[in-house]
């Protein structure tokens, strides 16, 4: 299926200049929505908003925000992030999770293992 979103929408959501490339983050967002959510019964509007927020999530995971602080002669730089994992690790991933009333995205964020005893 075609992308539901345009690069300028991702750039605007993230507060980026229109010259910043975001296409690499859009493809996985589109694939997840197509393969996991397109049959969930969610409206086209919700699917678009989820895809937009997932694209922002993937962009920010690959390009973390850098915060800078200075105190006298010392300067500090660090990547902004959350301790959560999966989609919950960014604000945009959290929005996508909240918009997905089917709960399918939440299932992707869970890690699990199967143990078999022979």
C-alpha cells in the first residue's frame, strides 16, 4: 500500500526543517500499519495518525535529540530518551500506542520467550 503520510508531516511533527530527510523512518511505519493494523477496523484517519507517529518514533530512535547544558566552563551533552523499551521509549511511540485501540502495537512492544521442556 502507498504511504499515508508525506515527509513534511513528519518533519513538522518533529519540528525539523523541510530539508531534513525522514524517508527512512516512514517506510517501516507504513509497513507496520499495512501489515498489522490495516485489518484492525481502525479508521483511515486513525491509521494515518498512527503511521505519522510511528515514523516520528523511528526517526527519533535513529536520531536521538541531543540536549546541551553548560555550567561555567563545563559543557554537557546527552541523548534524550526514556527508560521504557519499544514504542513506549518515545513520546511519538506512546501516542501511536494510545491511538491503536486494537492493542496490536502493544503486542509488538512486548518481548517474550517460549520455553519447552523435552
